[in-house]
């Protein structure tokens, strides 16, 4: 598929996924939804990509859905639901992909842009990032494209309710204090911070990294400690049985990088 609203740059085992509509602050439109669905669906089969860094070109990460192309949402329940699901499917595919996703947020990270960040596993932001649940300010609900699922799990129910019911901007320093973002950096340090984290992730075994993402995602909704531990036990023995534990220990004792197979 030839992409027009996103750009993919391969850097070894890292994919740099760039939202590329700078003239519209990287706002989401139907074409972007189709292209992102295609890209994230492909990641299920592309094990050579081990980490994905999501960022935006120009002045913003993503300013939400492009209001100039949002008209069909109001064209009745049948057409409206088709349009809505075209967007929400992107976020479900993001969570299903086995690769860790790192969001690099700068400028407007609002509405669907905030949802992009929340659907990623780690968020690094600039000190001028602008975060809010924009949908509730334009006549819709604050429950949209996964936000009602992700946000309470990131900041707790009370803060999530405050942000989703008011559309208030969340100050970068408060976002850091709440744990919504892992780090605040200057704009010119954003890509370096993302690359450094991705390179640290790549030191894990490929299977171990994939199972860590899967285990964390599933344990968030685990019905019990026992269920979470059963999943953890499975992951540890799978990695150990593949020889990764022995290689990791040998590399540590020999003061060298570990070399893990992925086959």
C-alpha cells in the first residue's frame, strides 16, 4: 500500500511511524485511518520490526479528527457507525500488535491524538505538549476511540472523569506527575529520547519483549492475581525453554551483549 498520510522509516529493528499531514496538524481523516489499519495489521506478521516509535511531523503530534472531513459522522446511525468504527478500529489494531509502541508527543496532542498516545505503551512528551479530551467540547461524549478504557487506567477514575467531562487541558508537568507520560524533554531532544528507550527495549530477547507487552496488556484486565501469575509463569518458561535465560546469564557473566534467536 502506498501511504500518503503517514511515513514509515525503517531503522534496523525500529520502525519510525510518522503522522504526515502537517498542514492539518496531522489531524486524522479517512485515508489516514485506512493506512494505519493496514500498517498495524501488517505488524502481526513482521517480526523483523521489534519496536515502533509513533511521532508527528511539523508543529503537532496530532490534533484529533479533521473537522473538515467529519461530516458523515452525523449522517444517521448507519453511516455514522461505519465512519466511527473506521476510526476506532485503528486503536484496537494498535493494541493487538505485538511490538511495543512509543509515542513522542509534541504540540497539539488532543482528541484522537491523545487517544493515539494512550494506545501506545510508553509516552514521552515535550514541555509544550497540549493534552485534552477534545471531543466533549464539540457536542460529543468524552468516551471515544478507547479513551474511556485507557485514561482511567493511566491516571485513575477521578482525574479521568475530570478530563473527559470538561475537556480541560492537562498541563505537561501534571501529566508527568500523574504518570500519563514517562518523561518530559525539550523539543530537540524528543527523537533522541525515543531512540534511547527503543534501543534499551531491543536488549531484551525478541520473544521476551513480545510476551512482556502481551502480559502487561492482559494483566491490566486480569480477574485475579492467580490469573496474572499463570500468564507470567507461562511467559517465563517459554523464554527459558527457548534458551534465552541461559544466553542472558552467560552474557551477563561474560560482560558481553546477549545474542538472542528469533526463530
